[in-house]
C-alpha cells in the first residue's frame, strides 16, 4: 500500500500510470535452490509498476523498509 501511495505522490505533477497486477507462478526446485527462503510449488507474484521513472537504484534498495522516506524531514 505504501509503495502505491508513494508512486501516486511521485506522479502528482506530471501524471502517469500505476499498474498493480498479480498472478500465480510455480516455483521449481532450481529456482527454490537459488532462493533459500522459497519453497517449491505455487506462489503469488505481485507486480507494481509506474511510469514516473524517478526512483533511483539507491532508493530501490530501501523500498520495503517500513519507515524509509525520501521526503524532507521538517
């Protein structure tokens, strides 16, 4: 939810499209072996994409931290 809210704020001035989709994928043994926290079998893949293009690689490293923000603190 926070990721979508942030994308909406980032697109306020110039506009854009926010896309949220989901699908079921099957994790095979090879993929699970390379990703130790996953088990084989069906998983939900959630994809969030926007057309803003303003997220830097440095910001992407922190997007799932609960209190991370790029907003200036007053």
